[in-house]
C-alpha cells in the first residue's frame, strides 16, 4: 500500500539524518496518513479514504468533501477520489436539469 494521500497527493519525502559529527545518512519522511470516512452531502453517502492530517484539515477548511473535490485538480486525486468527483458533477448536472 503506497504512502500517498488520496486527496492531496502528498507523499514521502527524502532527507538526511545529521549526526553531531555532521555525518549524513539517507532517511524517509512519511506523511501522517489516517483512514477516514468522509460524508458527501450532495450524494448522501460516505466514502473511505486514506488521507493525511494536513489534507483532512484542508477539506474541513473548504467546507467539506464536496467543495474540496470540485476545487482540486484531477492530477492530485486518487482514482477513487476521481470517481467520487465524477459522481458529484453528474449529480450537479441532473439537479440543474430538473
């Protein structure tokens, strides 16, 4: 299972451990990923995502999952998030037509 946030695309970063003697060894910084169930208000459904805590704060700041998905570019989103985004757009079109 890859260590990538499904909503923001945030992944691992590479850096160095630096000792007191200034020796440098490679290390990996992993994002703080959480398994979260987010509710879509327009679809009246809940969806499970693996999201970084930073991404979760961003979703809440933007007013929920629906607003976040509609504002975010497709390149950052995972395939499951893209599927939810397509469903949201489809629901918006049917509500406009009605």
